[in-house]
């Protein structure tokens, strides 16, 4: 029996466990919300220093969202490849 089965977790072949996917999704939603709020506040900011801070926050927020999406997509691709290999194994 695999360690994942004994722990009661479900793990895709080559991917995140279900709880890890959920946490990654929650983080992605949170970071997207923060980025949206920063972008909406930018036109209202008049002070140059604060505007600079907000622009930096937006830049880093966009990078974070991109990295989270890539991680999510890579793990999904890995899981699909693993499932495909498992299906091929079962056919043969």
C-alpha cells in the first residue's frame, strides 16, 4: 500500500495532491484579488512615492500570478501524462 493511500490523501501521478491543488488555487485567487485591487487604486493615488510603491506591487503581483499559473499548469500536465501512461500500461 502506498504512503499516500495510508495517509488518506489522493495524489495524481507526477502531480500535486488534491489538498495541495486546492491550496494553490486559493493562493492564486488571493493574489489575483490583491493585484486587481492595486490596479484599481492606482488612478486614485496622487503622491508619487505611493504611486511608485503601488506600481512595484503590481509588477511583483503579476509575476507571482504568472508563476502560480505556470506551477498549476505544469502539475496538471504532469498528472495528465502520468494518467496517460497508466492507461497505456493497463491496456497492454
